[in-house]
C-alpha cells in the first residue's frame, strides 16, 4: 500500500486518498492484497472498480473533481507568475501533461482513471530514485569543480595548504567503525541490541519485523526500511564534523534501501511483506554477507561525466557572458538616446527662453513709450516685431525709402518734447553731462 508513507510524488495526496477510499470496499481490498504486482501494472486491478460500492464511487468522483480543480488552480497560478495574466488559459490543453488522470472527463472517477493512476505512480516511483541519484551526482561534481576553481585563485603556498587540508578531511571521514551489510543478520542484530535493548542471542526475525513495522500494516515500506539504517549511518556521518557531508549521508541511506529492496522485495511492489522478509533471513546473503562498500569507496561520477559537466558549465558561462554583453550594449544605447533627448530638451528650453525675453523686452519698451504720451492720448501698440536702437542713435526710418513714418505717432508728441533719440539729462548718471 502507498498510503503508509509519502511517495514524494506531486500527486501523493490524491494517490493515497484514492487508495484509502478503495480499501474501505471489502471486495476491492481483497483483490488488492491478492493480486500480483505485474497484474496490477497490466491494469487487471483497475477493472475491479466496476464492482466497488456506489458510496465509494461517489467519494472517488468528488476526489477527482477536487484534484482537477487543484490542478487548474496551479496552472492559473503558474500563468500569473510567468506574466500571462491577460492570456486566456486553456485548462484542457494544459491538463494533458498530468497523465495520472483522464482530463477529458473531469467529473467522474472511472476505470481509466484508476488504471492511469496505478501506471503513473509505478513509473514515476521507479524514476524517482534515478532522479535523486542524478541530482546527487551533479551535487558532487559541482562541489569538486568549485574546490578546484578555488585552488586556481591561490598562490603556491595557499594551494598546498588547501590540498593538505582536503586530504586530511578525506582521511578523517574514512576512519570509522566497520559498516554492516544493509539488511544482513549482523546489521539487524545491532539494531535489536542497541535500539531495541534486547539480547542479540535472542534475535528473532519475526519479532524484529513486528517491532519495526511502525504502522502495523504487515509491510516494511521504504521509510520504515530506511529507519533501520540510522545506526549504520551514524558510524560514518556526524553533523558536527567538518569532514562529514549530510547530503552524502542521505545518498548512502538511499543506496542501502535500494540494495535491500532489490534483494528482498521479490514482487517489486516497493514494499517488504513479512513473508518476503522471513524468506530473506534464510538466505546466505543474510547470514554470511559480503562487506559493504560505502559511498567514499564508490565515486558518484566518472572522469568522462566530470569532463562533460565542466564543458556544460563553461558553455553556460559563455552564454551568460554573451547575454550580459548584449544587455550592456542595450544599456549604452539607451543612455545615448537619453543624452540626445536631454540635449534636445535643453535646446528647446533655450529657444522658448529667447522668445519669452523678446516678448518681455517689447512690453517694457511699449510701457516707456506710454510714459511719454500726453495725458488722455493713447499711443497705439507697435505693429510687428520691434528692435530698439542703442542710445545716441537717431531713427533713420524717415530717410529710408523702404520704411514708412508713422505721422500719427509724431502728431501725438508735443513739439517742445526733447528728441527721444537723445538721452535726457535726468537719465544720465550723476557727474555726467550730455554732449551737445
């Protein structure tokens, strides 16, 4: 049964709830426990859904609707995160990527849904460990790559000290008590004595199984098996030691569990029944096992894999540098365009300022002309653009053939008024006299 432990699958809750409901049906529960794993994989068990009670089928229908709703929510959330808020979401198309249910019928749980769920879970669980191994391999290669890159930044003396420290840590890590073969009599006896507090001479496989079948379902699942290896792992790894890597400890735990499953789980259902366990305790491998090679004795990757990994890293770095260069060019171009816009803005402001000054100067001159006018006689506003003459210059417009004198303006100024082209005495600074 998958219900006793977390499978790590993204649809783990749905899987366990479906199995929980199916096991409430007596007919299906009997079929589940008596059907061979190969027959389950071939879909024979799924056909038994037709004989499940109406009440259970109704609950399964509701479970499926909830799961489809959950997936749609996840899809929408993903779309929002990726910036597709304004895009219409085709849930039907996106649901196709979830192979463990029939997305064409989101309302009822049918035989096809159970068949898909069983096949997907079986396949995904088989690949789950492979993916974990690949992730660990990348972790180890990254760690080694970074260590070597760090050495390149050191001088000869620093590099030598670092190498000596590295070798010392390796030696300290390898210096640990003998590790028992996982799943062997010696290993289980040690658990029996140290964890259970029992006399190793009284070791009994059946009693041992029942003591460590935590949920009492009659099977060792993967988590229950892994718990049996804790004592062995503590011989090799200590979280307080610099030389011990806890990521490597979890990989060692996975290796031990896989090894026992391969030897004991004869029907490959990823569970160890009491019967399978008792049969295994009678084999030579249980009584007289070979020595167990720990992780430090088995490098996680080959030299060829490391070479390909570093080539991939180099290519990634080159791509990132190219993107950075392209972004810098775009930034430089944007800055150039901004400078150009700023320059055009300054020029426009200068033009506007000049126009405002000319208009202000024109208004001031017109005000001065008004101050010389006879009270009650208005001076008309000058027509066109006016350019004032410097002091001491005479207006020659009456002598210029192309210019027309404004007789009306002349008539408005009294004859005894001083010539406007000459400065008035009161306008001269103190101590200066007008030149006749």
